[in-house]
C-alpha cells in the first residue's frame, strides 16, 4: 500500500509537502477572511490534517529517531506540538462559537507563525533523518500512514494541555 512518492529516500519530501499543504489551508482561510468571508469547514479540515500529521510524527517517526540519538531535537518538536495543539483547540472553539472574525484572523496568523518557526527546524533537522535512520519496516509504516493513515479518534499529542 506504500505510495510510490514515499519510496526510500523520499520521506522528507512527503513530510515537507504535508507542511506546505497545511500552511496553504490556513493561508487560504486568512485570505478569504480578510475579504469578509469566514468559512469554518476548510480551516477545520486543515486543522484535522495538522493533528494527523502531529500524530504520525509522535507515534511513528519520533520514537526511532529518539533512539538513534536525536533526543533533544525530538523533545523540542514535542514541546512545540503541544503549543500548536493548544492553539488549534482554542481556534476550533472560537471558530465554532461567535468569535469576532478579526480575532480568528489573528489566531490564524499566530498559528502560521508558530508553524513557520516549527517547520524551519523540523524540515532540515528531523526529516532528513527519516530517510537515513529508519529501518525498512518503520519506513514502510510511515510511508503507508502518509498515504492512507488515520489518526485514532480522541488521540491527543503528548504535550497538549489538559482541557
């Protein structure tokens, strides 16, 4: 079931592509909201994609990389995942409530800034190691999940605040 786009040596590319797709979804919401159109559903789908992406990193990618010696970079990524998760929780609550559109825009801009800070560390430090350090079985598990995996209902990232 492995997607040919995630063959050996191309996991970093596939993971980075997901980052760009997630960023684009939030940027699209911002552009529409700036012109007066607040559409919750596309942004909610994008946040679901980001949660799924965090899940695959925390459950499939990070454990073997931590074991391979990337303890500190993985710990930074986990801490940042918690902050991203909490920001999404707040944004989701406000989006489905009666929040002022300008407040939603500001939250999305902050989320994009957080993602930019996170991705500029993760893409050059963590992702290349996915192609170098994962054994074939873990590589295939990650590639399969990228292609068609689903996050279990109710899963929460390791460092999310308890709400």
